[in-house]
């Protein structure tokens, strides 16, 4: 039998690491691609428990048709140092026991860096999916995680061509870099037909769907970054402009727990307490997908939503000073407005007048990124195994 017709019995599984909600959307298509690859690539799914809400997690796994983790490290919350250290401490025995062929990490959360460090220190190859993205803002913990992970990982799969330029500028050899496309868009395209109707989402939350069914349509808001929600004057100003925009179009505000707590703490509840600001609790993946795909405008400080709105062709205003996903601005529907109230107002008016960016879907955001990763990684691991 040809060596690639079956996975070698002495070549261990790929340990796939998830730690926070965005990781699940990236990992689901990868696991499917590995399972359907010929030969099938054995995997072990490890959830670090960095972010864990039992109800939301169970729903997310169900929505994404993602298998439940083989191992949950149950790390929980803590400071960056405590959380990173605890993930490392609990992850090391997993590698000792399972003897994997490699460790695959996605994104830029603390679990990504922590598991990378453990793998590298134990001479186990590390693969980083969504490598090379840079905001060049070292005040963002995610930026530190991205830079350090990319420096030591063996294989770097990128979502856009500019990521390779970032990596080369940091001294990373070109042979470690692979342009594969965006697995987040794999998930989006795979699940679009299963997306929940916005009317059903509103009904489930106790709202009248008629609130968003007028001729003007509706917009979506998400906001959770500390720079936007941890300071009363900044949060108050942003909520004020959102209230102003809602006079023109009703806004569905999926309220993050951090943001909700600070609105209460700073006594800003009056700014969102009106009929045209429809405040929902955190939503499941299929609910958010349904809302986004039907929205006329999205206002956010999320990284993932910048990509998803570009793939859906929905105009997006990103309330951040920088982005690690510049392709969404250069080619997509994303406009950076920071915390500049005048910029938010002007761009919202332009979008609602039909003059928003139409954009285009970037190269290789075609729903097949995970398959390209499976093909490339299997070849690399099998070749490496034949030389050992």
C-alpha cells in the first residue's frame, strides 16, 4: 500500500486547540477537512476552558456541528499571566501522554500562545492558522500573542497575502509561510443556509419582529473592547452616537457582559433604553449570522465581524483605531472610524443613503481554506515522518 493511503500507526494525532469563542468557528471546518482527507488525519480536540459558558458553549458546538472536546483543561478566567501559565501547566501532560504529530493553534487568544510555547519547548511541531495578521498596536494583548506565536511556530497559514509581508519583515523564512485563505469564511459559507431568521431571534428574546421589518431595515452593534467600554466618557459618547443613528434605523445591540456591566456601573442605561435600540443578550453563531446577513449596516469593534461582513457584502464601521485585517478595508466593506464621533456619524449617513463601500470578496475566501490546510499539512507531516 502506498504510504499516503493510510495514516501511519506510529504518527500521532494533530492536537487541535480551542480556548475562546472565535476559535470554534475557525476550528470546525478544519476538523471536517481533516476527517474527510485521504488519508483521514487523526485529531485530538483540546478545549483549554479559557472562556467557558456551559449554555453558550453547548449551543455553539451544536450550531457549528463541532464535536465536543476530547479534553477540557477547565482553566477558567484570570489575569493574562495566570491564565497563560495555567494553560501551559495543564497542557503539558496532554502532550506527554498523547505524543501528537503536531499542535495546531488558531487565532490570537492566550491559549494560542500558551499551547504554542509548550509544544515548541517539547520539540513538537506547531502549526498556526491565521498567522501574520498585525495591528502594530502592542497595547493589544492579542498582538503580543500573534507576534510571539508566529516567531516560534513551524508552519504559518495565512488568510491574506499581506500577512506574508508582515512575517518576512519579522525575519520569518518564506518556506514556513503558506497562503491558504480564511477558515472563518469556510464556517460562514458552510452555515449560511442554516442561519436563524432575524425575526425568530427577536421573538425568542421577547421583541416584536416588526421592529426590524420596516422599509429602512436594521443595523447591528457589537462592542466589547476595553478601550471602548471601560471609560465612562468614551462609552457614553459611543452610546450617544448609536442612539442618534437609531433615529434613522433601528439597531440590534448584542450586548457583551463586559459592556453591560459597565453601562450599569457608569449609569448609562438611559442611552440604550428606547424602542429603536433593541438590546439582546449575547447571541449564538447562527443567530448572529442571520442578523448580519440581513443587516444594512454593522457597527463593531470585533475582529471577526470585519471579515464576516466583507464576505457577506455588508457595510461595516469598525470602532477601533487600527485593524489587523487590512484587507477588509482595502478590498472589503470595512471602514475604520475609531472613536471619532463625527466619522461614525458621517459614514453611517453615507451607508444609509446607499453610498457605502460595496467591496469585493478577497482572494481564497472561497470556503475551501480548511481543505487546502489539510492537504498541505498532511503532506508535510507524512514527508517529515518518512525522514525520521
